[in-house]
């Protein structure tokens, strides 16, 4: 049986933390920033964590 391949796009977007959670970067922070509020841009700059319901699916995609 062949090895399972990881999803390369997901592998570049998600990383595991030391405790096993999956970290992500927020979207909507690249362009058209003038109409977005200062607080919104500041919150988007910080990373986030994948929701608990999505963890199994993302973990299977990145296969670490």
C-alpha cells in the first residue's frame, strides 16, 4: 500500500504548536486596507488557531 500524501497547499498554511494545536494565519490582510478599520487590521495580523471541529480534517491534510 502506498504512503499517504500530505496536502502541500495546507502544509504551507498550517503549523502545529508545541501542545499539538494547529496554528493559522488570517486572510484579508494583503490589499485594499484603506477601508478596513485599524483594529480589524491589527487583529488580522495576529495568528489564530484552527477550530476544534476542523482539527481532524486539517491534521489529516498536513499529516505531521
